[in-house]
C-alpha cells in the first residue's frame, strides 16, 4: 500500500525555520558572553568585599596590638618588682585615662585571683575575673591573648573584651595584667572601615562565635551568636566568600577573614547588590537576542512573500500555457531557487550528521559507564574471592600449628616465629577486608555499654608479643571504672590495638610507649604516645588515608599494608568520635589521641549472688542431672588438608568427628554416623554448603543437626545469607579452636541412662 505523501508547508515557514535554526546558536553565544562578563564583574565585587574583610581584620589586629603594647609597657613597671601594688594601681589609672575605649585595668595571679582593679578603690573587695578561658590561655602560652566578648563583673555588667598579657620575671609567670576594652570601642574600629558601599555591613566576631561589633543595628545584635552556617564555614577556612543569610534573615554574600588573635572580621553585602550586574547583563542579553530573533523572522517572512510571488507567477504561467492562453510573466527576483533547495538539503544532512555524532558520543559514554560499574563489581568480587582464597590455605596452617601445640611439639623458638608471622598474615587479610567493607559503607557495629579499661586490657594483651619482641616499655594509666562508652567492644579493641601496634613498629627497639585514658565531662580521651620516629608535617596531613605509610627501609622491618590508621579513623568516626595526630616532626615521637562520646545512661544493677541454701540446691540438681555427651560433628570441606587438620584438633578435644569433602561423601557418612552438629564449607564443588544443608535436612528430618558455616567468605552479605539459610553460626577461616569448641559446647546433649 503506497504511503501517503507528507503535507507540505509554505516556503515562508521553511525560511522562518532556517533563520531560527541559524540564529539560535549565535544568540546563545551572545548570551554566554553576557553571562561571562557578568560573572567576571561579580567575582571582582567579591574580591572587593574580601579585601574589605581583610582590611577590617588588619585594623582590628593593629588596634589590639597597640593596646597590647601599652599593657606590656605597664607589665615592665618596676613597681611590680618592688611589690608596691597600690602605687602600681595609681600608675594604671593614669595610663587608663590615655587609652580610648579602656574600661579598667586588672592585675591577677596566674590562677585568677584579682589583686587590683582600677574600677575599685584600693583595699575594696574585688569581683572575680570574667572570661577565665583567656586567663588560662595566657598561663599556658605565656603570650598576650585577646579574649572573647563577656559581660563585666561590675554593677553595670557592660559587654567588653579582655586583653591579657603575662607578667614574666626570670622566665616565670608572676601575674596576668588585663585591660578591659568596651565593646563600643570595637564599634569604632568597624566604623572607621566604612566606605561608600552603604549596603555593606561590617562585623567583628570573637573566638566563640559571638558578635562583638557591628556597623548595622549594633544594639540589637552585639552579644548574640553568629548564624550556625557562618560558624561552620569559618571553622574550616581562614578566609573566603560564600552565600548565606544575615542575622536579619536577608540573603547576603558574606566575606570573612581570620585575625591573628582568632577573631573573624566579616563584611556582608546583600545578594541583590552583587547579583545586580549579572541580572542586568542576562536581561539585556536575553532581550537583545529576542529582538534579533524577531527582526530576523519578520525579514524572512517578507522575503518569503517575495519568493512566493515569483513562484506563483511561474505556476500561473504554466497554467496559462496548459490552457493555451497567453503567458504573462513578470521579472523573477530569484534566479537560483533550485540551489536554495539543495542548500537546505545539505543543511539537513549536516544536522543529521551532528545528531549521529552526538548519539555515538552518548553510546560511548554509556559503554564507559557500564565498564566502570562492571569494574566496581569485579573489584568487590575480587576482594571477596581474595579473602576466600587467602583464608583457605591459612586454615590448615593454623589448625596444624594448633595440633602441634596440643601435642607439645610447638615449644621451640622456630614455632613461636611461625605462629607470630602467621598471626600477622591473618591480621593483614582481616584488615584488608575490613577496609573494603568500610569503603563500601558495610561496616556493622554491635553497640553496647563498654568499659574502656577492659578494651585497653584486651588490646595490650594482643600487642604484648610485639612489644616484648621489640623490647619496649609500655606504661598504662587507665582508671578501672568511669570510662564507659556506647560502642562495639571488638572494634574499639581493634582501634587501641592498631594504635599500640603502630607505636611499637615505628619506635626503635627499647623505646617507651605510654597509654593513658582521661574522663572528660562529655567525652573519654584516650592517648597513645611514643618516643619513636615521629611524623613529618607533609605526611601528618594524610596519615589516616588508606595505604599511606612513613618512610620504609629496604628490608621493610615494620611491615604492614598502611591501612591500620585508616581503620582507626573509620571506626572512631562511626562511633561519633574523632582521632588526631600530634608530632613535632621526625625524631620527636608522636601522640595519637582519640575522643569518644561518654555513655551516661544508667547501668542495670548487678544481680545479687544466690543465697547459700539456693546455691546448695542448684549444686544438688546439677549433681543429679545426666552427664552431657560430646556432640558428634560432621565436617564437610573440599580442602583436604584443612578438613583433616581441623578434624584432628576436634578429636584431640574429645569430639567424635566424621569428615567428607563433597555432597556425595556427606550423604554417605549418614549411613554410619548421625551428627549432632554439621560444620559445612560454603564453597563446595558441584553442590555448595547451602545445598548440602538442604539434603541433610531432607534425609534426617527432625533429627537434623545444628548447622554452622565454615568459609573464607566473611562479608556482611555472606553472613546474612548463611543466617537466612538456617545456619546457627558463621565461622570465617582460619577458625580459632576455642571459638569452635565454645560453639560445640552450647549444643551438648544429655546422656540417657547411667554413665
């Protein structure tokens, strides 16, 4: 059936479409230029705002430096050396009159006891020192300190800022001299920085985030805390410009710069001021582009009518020729109409080629995306297979070493070396897989109230062989109670163990290691200090990144993969804490400090021990109960060495064991052996461990054994799958004998009849 011809459009519409298609890229390019120029103008405005913030910070530092210089001159007074404090107070009062904005001068002891205050007559009772935090910083640093905004202790309780300088004699801190500067004086500092930009608001914020001075509405906002978004941004950067809302709730662009004293100078400009140029440029570009487009469409429409007139005349001439009437043709204005059609066809072909190129690029991008997803999945599968393949050969080695130990054949130093290195390999595998789980966000925590003293004890016991091998001295300062946190005991033990291991590795033999724990009001602080190699500044910035290590010798005596500290940071962060490194550089040792949230919930009361009569009754019942029989164990593993070694260990521990290496052998063992517990390898040939468990349940029915998985796959999804399949436990190779025995002891069955 022939297809219907497509409806045609008048020539004028084709010309309009051509004009629109041609001009749109030009209009878009012009709008892009307008946007570029508007953006450049806005960036220049942001630089001006940031320069103003820097100038304000410099002016504040300069003003504070002048006051500090005056205080330091007072601190050098000989009246203090002679102990003439009353005369010194008169001297301070004279200086006070010369200083703009000073409210009072205070002399205090390093522990904060006031000795004189120019606002009170000599001998009068003096109020305590306000804002003691800055006083403590002077005592710690022995340097001048600009304190934070605080309310005065006098009757007016005016907002003021303390400037404190240490009074040193022979290198010893004797007194702390303080000048209390009124908040209004800081207002003069910001007012002096005012410019013609009346829309800008200049603000000084103290170290705690409170507004100390402001050019706009200071009576309302001085003494209030800055916005949370401002505090968050200024904590992480020294200076910058960002979009925010002002204290009045108005959309603004805020520029800030940190002062030398820890304060923040801020210049705020309404967004409409900085964005006005961009809006004007975009509006002008849009209107200009629209006007060009409309004019072009009108011109194309007029031209099309003229061309249509010529074509209509030619058609009328052809009709006239067919009717045999005289042909009357006017002068044609278009001589190359056919070439115009060809040009349009070429334009269409060009557009189609560009679309095909775009489709090809999209197809290539989709292929690259699919390859990236496939590579990620392959990496995850490789890590899971890596754990399985590494743990499979480790399992028989660990079991064989345990057999030698139980037989008394592992007492030589060589066996101790093998045991230590084997444990090291197992730990490397576990760390590598732990890191893979953390990177994928699959780390699970079993939280409960945990006493850090117990965690430290377990970690110190685990690291004791390494510390002894390197002849270190470990000093522990850990209170036995009062250090409760809410977390995963095993993961926290891993954190402390990794920190101790790191300190032991990077400290030369015979070094000193120290671990102490301190209970703070809302946190518990744990620190590990060593006098070892220390950390260079360029390495300290990325020490917690995976696979980052310090300088290694050719023999790699300290070993490791460089993921221990990455695990520490990930586990601590997952517990809501943080970890920091402090080191003065190479050869100065290092200190790792961990802060964890303190658990304050009330602990359940301990159960009282049963009375003597109750205990006696329980012992009598236990004596009359039938003796528990060792459970019979069916062990199925295609790794012959691992299966035979583990079976030998279980038999040495008194458990009846039957061994099979595949599905068929496991079913054959049922003909002469009924197991109480079945320990199945998941990765069996032909039929996996889940299929073997299903066959055993089908064959034995209600007499089915308790199932436990024994595999090299230890990811979270592997454990979830084994649990869903009815397995009571998921052991990861190499399994520890005491863990396996503890599981078997939970499933003893009572003997029937007399023993």
